[in-house]
C-alpha cells in the first residue's frame, strides 16, 4: 500500500466502500502486522524538519554585511592610531547588532517546532476489532480512528461516521465558523479545503459531536505536512533598509578610500610631514565612516518597537519596523481583523417584510412570561423562538458560550428583553431533535396553550421554507407563497448575510416517536433571520487612510465570496467602479503566475484560498515590485507570512505557528493597528534618513575642509585629534537624539517609498553635497581670514566653527519642510539637550586649561567667540532658507 498511489484531491469524491477497498481498511481495523508493514513503507506520522543551521553559523552570518565589515576595519585602524575608545565603541556596536540579528533568526527557527506541537499526542484507533490508544506517530494509512469532541484530528481522514460532528478548521482554511461534517460523497471537482466536508485534517480541533474516519494521509503528506514543507522552503529576504545600507556602505568605503589617498598625496606634495599626513588621512577615514549608524538604526527600531507595543503591535524582528514604511499592499484577513469576530443579526423577515433589528421593539423582561406563547404578538413569538430553540449558555461572568450563530440569536433576544432563564422557567424544553448537518435543522418542544405544545424548528432558510405550508401573521396563518418568501431569503443572502429560518407546528402533545421527517414538516413559517460578522467601527477609516497613503488594502479570506465582497464594500476596500475585484480560490487555481501578475493589481478580494495560493498572491505582488504585508492567524497562513515582506500574525486568535513565522504580532487583531504601524515605520525611516543626511553632511564638511585647504595653498586646518573629537561629540548623542523626532505632518498623505530607490533619493544626496560644501567653505573662509590676524587662535576658530555648524545643521534638518521655529526647540527635547551638551563640551575644549593642552587649542576673546558663533550659524540659516523656498513653491 503506497500513499502516492492515491490522489488526496479525490478522497472526498469517493464513497466509503471504495475508500476502504483502496486503502485495504476492513471495518474491524488493520492487523498489527499490517500496521508495521505500512509504517516501514510510509514512515511515521510526524512532521520532518530540514537540517538547520548551527547556532555558531547563525551568529557568524551576522558579520557578512558590508557595512559591518567596514566598521570592523575602522575599529582596527582606530586601534592602530592609538584611539582605543573608538575601537571599543565600534566593537560594542558591531557585537550588539550581531546579537540582535542572531536572536531574531534563532526565534524564527521555532516556527517548525510550534507546527509540530499541533499534533495530538495519542489517538483511539480500531485494530483487530479492538479499540486501542496509540501514539499519533504510529498511525498509518488505512487505520480506523475514533473521533470525539475536544480531540485534535491526528491525521488526514475520510469520514465514515459523523454524528453532529463539527470541526474548527480556521487554522487551515480561514473559515470563521466550525464546519459541520458529513459522510456522503461530494462529486464536485477541485473543491477548496473548506468545502471538503467529508474529510478531516490533521491538527484541526473537534468542537462538537463524534465520528470515525479512515486515515488517508500521514506525516508530510497531510495538509499540515504540506504547509510545513512550504514553510521550510521560504527564505526571508532582506529589508529595504538593509539593501539600501549595503549599497550605501560599499559606495562610501570606495569614496573614503579615494579621498584619503588624495589627501595624503596632496599633503606630501605640499611638503607636509609624511607621518602627520598619514595620521590625518587615517583620522579622516575613521571620521568619515558613520560608525554610529548601526547604533542609531538599532535604537530607532527598538524605540519604535517599544512605542508600537503600546499601540497593540508586538515586533518580533526589528527590521520589520522600518520595512512597514515601504509597504504598498496590505493583504488582510477578514474575520476579527476587519470585522468584530462575532455574528450579529442585522435583518429580520416577518409579517411579509424585511426590517432591521433596530425596528424591533424591546420589552420588559418580566412581562415576557405573562402570556402563553399562543397569545404573544408575532414579533414577540419570534424573539421567544430565538431564545428557546437555542443551545447557548451563560458562564459565571454572564458571558455567552456556544456556537457563534446561536450566540447572535441569543444576544438579539436578550437585547430585546427576552431572557433565557425566565423564558425556560415558563416554557421549558419538553423534548428536542438535535441539529444534524445532513438535515441542517434542529427542533425543540415547549408548552403552547391549554395543554398543547409547540415545536420550534430552526435551520437553513431554504429547508424551513421547503417544509412550511403556512406563514405566521398577526391575525391567522395564511398559505405560504414560497416564491415570494424565497425572493426575500435571496435578498438577505444577496447582502452577504447568513440566513436562518424559524418554523412552528402545534401539537396536542409531544409525539411518542421523534421522527425528524414527520416532526419537521407542515410547518408555519415564523420568520427568517439574516446575520453577519459586522466590520469594526474603525476599519473604514483605516482603509481610507491606507488609500490616502498610496497603500492598497486587499482582503484574503476563507469565507464565502459574497460575504467577503459585502464586508469589503462596507469598509471601502472595493469601490463602486472596481470591476472584477473579487476572485475565488478555484478561479485563482486556473491562472498561471504570469496571468495572475497581469491581473493582480485590480483584484481586491480573494475568497476560499489555499495556503499555496496565498504564497502565489504574495509572489505575484512582489514580482510586480510591491512590498507586501500579509496578515494571518492559522497554520495555513505561516508560509505566506514568512514569504511576505512583513508577516503579521494575530495575537488573540493566532496559532503559535503563525506567530513564530511572522515579523509582527497584532495584540488586538485589529486592521487599524497595522495602519498605525505603517505610520510609525515611515517616521522611523524618515529619522534614519535625517541621521544619514546629518552625519554624512558633517563628514563631508570635514572632508572638504581638509581636502580643499592644501589645494588653496592653506595649511592642514585641523589636527587628527580635532577630527576624532568632532566625530565623537557630533555623531553620537545628537545623532541618536534624532530618533525621537516626531513624524512629519504629511506622513500618511504621500505614497510608499519605492523599494528600488537608493538611500539618497528625493534630494538627500544633493543636499548633503551642497551643505557639506557650504560647511567646508565657511571653515576655509574662517581659516583664510584669521590665519594672518590671529596666528595663535585661527585653528581653534576653525575647529569650533566646524563643530557648531554641525549643531546648527542638526537643528535645521529636523523637518524636510517645516521651519525650526514653527516646530519649536522643545518639540524634540532629547535633541535640544544633546546640542546644548555638545556646545558646553566644545566650550570646555577652548576655556579649560587642561583641555587646551590636550586639544592644542587657545582661549578665544569675546569678539573672536562672537564671530565664531555668527559664522557657525550660516549653515543653519541656509538650510532654513531652502525649506522656506520649498514651502513657497508648494503653495504657489
């Protein structure tokens, strides 16, 4: 017997006898000898992991990044020139980043372990005509498994018996409600998993009833196993920032190397001492490398992650915070993310018309038992039926426990004053016929009037209508016009609502034999109910904010396409003119990847999709150049979560597998929280860009000052210790303080960043060059002007102008457009404090005698200090003028 000889897609199309014949599975179960033979052939019923990277390899991989290699080289050079403080600082930064990266990768490897936990530890099977409890790993195809409520399904099964059997398959299919299982053949081809109702899948939970099934697939051949294979095959790509910084690091290293050689050679040609020029060139190289950049990025992401926790988003992988700013598509689940994850009655059909629940009158709970059921007005009778023909119950905290559909009916009745306890006291349940998936009905018996009883039958609207001969009315029942009633039922269903009907029948007494065919016939239609899991109140606003930010929200759900379309239209995912915006898993299966890529930017809703199809959607969007955030809560979502640029797992309803595969976890399962994280991601990336602009402009100012001075016939303006000091006090604390900068006002009114653009896009590179040149020019002007006027102070003045010009620059670049004065100096208190601290430290190098010796500086006179401060403000004023011109241009 070979698993590969049978196609899993056809199991649901085969009758039980054929299944038993194909799998050689007798009713008395397999023999132990046959079990051993089959296990040797197909292996254990467990998930198999691929070989993982060793812990050491994971750690060493963190040092492959080019920017990290450049920093290691800088650390070595700093040690050579006698600057151990720089060596230690850079080494700590590199190790910190390596440790963070290692921890994130190590945690990601836990996804397979979480997946394996979903397997049940043991199962009850029939072997040699006896019921045995065996480890799940020992099951083989052909085994007969007994299923009970509370069990986890131990393997993929073809059901042979299903008594009120319901299985929660949300983890695999995304279906929001438990599936009512059947045993009959389903002839349709290419059904999605959620519609294969005569099958049970490994790892799903039995919520109600009992049954039996024949094992058809085990281990990696199960649906859960196929997902495990997909999950292990997915490699995580680098984030946009990581790609940009890698390219930036390479270009920077080449440029620094070239400039240092030129500075060294030019100094030698000018006749400067070779040792001085070597130290100057090396000092310039160390200064030009933004060694604080990894620290700034790490701290920015960490602070962003900390802030997002307060907004109900837990970041598992720090780079995800920044990647959010590049997201152009958010593929979101429906149930619980866009909706409230609770069924709610929206429409009621009674007295020949459809009304909303708001139009139903409420009553005093005490008055609901004063009349017999026979004497109650039509509306009250229907509300009594909602409460009485219902198996939900209240726990100690007065919370409703039960099936989501019945809970919705219970809640409506309770809202209108029809409480279960007093109603059951007055009209107790005398008998019942439980719900059955084949009949799609349930019936309860209650006292009616003068010794008579009434049967209340609840179930699928079309089944109730088909069994009804009359329609209840305020006066007396009238003959049913089935076409008219069914038109109303279709109208309810056409709005994406799940429709239930209620029928009544009067009896002299409870029938001796509760035959469903007899009892559930000749009914009087009392009414119909339309219910829906409604959208979250904030969902529509969040979708609109996405659209204004150039982000396309897309719904991917396991629910019915009509229901999905209704919710999508309500929250604004589908607009009035979005033709062909909905596609089903079956239609998707027929499209090649190329055909999907051609259509994908017009599709807004995917219904009834499989795990492989979710991957296909993500891949198609990525192939079109989009950055994709994918939400999910089930095992079936894990491969797509891992493949997506941002995998977002649900914190409340999510499985451990989805959480381990994801980059981020929503603690409130709310779509609006995703939008908040996108906003935070954009703010963080803006601030990282501001830091790069600031630190590279400062470095360029130093480079131009030293590089151009010999070409202009001036001596080297700064000593190596000056360069290293400026690098220490300006790059560190002020740069880190930029991470606290609030977001720009237009943050969510601009399109997502193009992932292909480099770090210098949108004028960043140009501004760095001209501001760096201006900074260098001011320093060279200071040197040239005062070199003859103040022989002993000119170098101190250049040193101070260069340091304080950088402080002016950092204050000016806090915003791309807004004036520093409109922002206010205290809107970023850490930065204001950092600039003040740097100013005090710089003044100390000038006026503290001990430091004069260390830094080769001299105290400036009041006039010299005033001139120095005025020259230092030129860069600040120039950047402010540039922003004013931008504002004027945009308002023109």
